[in-house]
C-alpha cells in the first residue's frame, strides 16, 4: 500500500497539485499572521469581519465554558442538547428570519446531512457546477440523480427541470456567494424557476452570513427572499469567527432533520465554549453593521485596482477577489513571490477549481487596515507585471 501512496504523491507533485500543511505561529491584529518567523498580511483567511480574535467572542466562550463545561457530553438526541443549544438556535432563527434553526458541528456536516436526508434514489438534485465540495458529497450520499448545470446558467437549468420526471422530489442547490469566484447566485431567478417547476430551493450562505443583507443574514435577506427559500444553510466559521454550521427554515424542516440527518443524529453536540462565541458573534453582527459595510467598500476598491491593472477577477462581487492565472505552476510561483513580499495569498488549483482555471484568491477582512491593503494592491500589481501575468 505505502509504495502506491508514494507514487500517487509523486504524481501530485509533478502536476503542482500536492498540498502541505503550513504552521501559523501567531495570529496578530490587523489581519496579519506570523509564519516562519515573518509577519505577513493575511489575504487568505475567511475571518471576514475580523471576529476570530474579538475579545467579546473570547469572553463568550469563557463564560459558556464556566457555566456548561468544555464539552456537551453526548449527541443532541441523547443528553447533549443543553439549554445553551436551545438559546443559540432561537437567536439564530431570529437572525435568519425563519421559524426555526438547527446547529451542526461544521458546515460540511450541515450540507452532507441535510442533502442526504431530503433526497434519495429517484429524486433529482440540480447543482451549480461551482458549488462547494460538501454539497457534492451530500448529493453522492443521497443517491439522488445529479444534474449539474453550468455556473449560473439559468437556461440550462430550466431545460433540466423540464426534462426531470414528475412524481419525485426536485431540489435546486446553490452557493449564494461562490467561494472560488466571489460572485453571487442569481437568486431571484432561481426562486422563479423553483416555483415554476415545483422544486425546493436550498442555498449555502457560508460566505454570505454576516456579510450581506441589512442584518447580515445573507443574500436571501439582502434580496428580500428569505421566505421564498426553502432551506437556508450557512456557517459560523467564516465571518462569525467561530465554528459550526446551521440550517434554518420552517419548523417542520428542522424537526425532520432532527430525525433524519445522520451527521446531526450521530455526532456529539457542539461544545459550550463554541456556542458562547457564536452567540457573541451574532450580537456583534446585529449591533455593528459598519463592519460589513466597511468590508464591502474595501473589497470594491481592491477589486477595481486589480481589474484596472488587467487581472481577470472572474466577476467577483464580494470580499472574495480572485486573480486568474490559468496553469498550476505559474499560480504557485505567483503566490510564492507574494509571500516573499510579506503577503499571504494562497493559490487555488484543481480539483478546487476547474483545470486551466488556477488562481490566487484574495480574501479581504474588516480587520485589514486601508494602508495595508493599498500597499498590498501595489505589490500584487507590480509582481503580476514582473511575471508577465498582466
């Protein structure tokens, strides 16, 4: 077995696709990290609101640990459903504007468990081609028929819906903010299609939660479509600075997931300190809208600078701003060159992105200072010109 694994690793190395863990020695203020003894501006984190180090979240975690302990002690359906779980889920449902909500241990588990619970063999699931890997894994586990439509291609999706056999469930799934391109799902049009063809609509708001919408609840809230979406999924591990995933919607949906989502049923409940941090983050998002407003202003300026220099930012509309390179090897060299200039920006390669679409993805945070971002933009553009990328 081990010689075969060695060969496969060598093949990944030859294709510039081998990954290695990187130790972050210290997380610093201002969206910076210490790696290899050097301080780098971190343009790869999904801590979009800069809350992971916020004293209020740390205090919330400490107080929850002092009151409830370090762990929940069991799965939710045994004796792990603490009063704190109930409180935070009630707050979450109010935040999302839905009847109810359920918390999973991770966003990955939320997607896998929910999709496999709601669809099965003979059902049809329609998935945007750029949806997150956790969505694809949930579809595989469900056993449902997978219909992948080209990214944001509504005409192709409608043709698929027309051809789908009647009498079985039809579930449309999309990210709301796409994590590798930074663009938005055409949510209004997707709602119209799901209503026209009697389908369900599930959206993954992982990269929108805390960032979009008047209350920070995501794209559905921003467009006034909360009630039109059947299944709202998201995470606390990005803009909310903690850990965990959630699903929000009708009370009957949540009751059903309690009984059918295997990743919920057979997992030990999320620990109290994490729940304390989540509750604190929800309060910050509610009380400090200027964080997300400032983030979007920074992202727009940063994106416009890359566009003006000639980079292809792939239609980004959010705090996720990619710079397309194309091939794997020059993408890795670009990222390495930026790191030598004190910028932490990770290159994305297949299978995370399609072949020939490797890029360096820049993720902006409210923690980044304006001067640091301005200097970073100058460095990125100058390095891109030196390498002949623009």
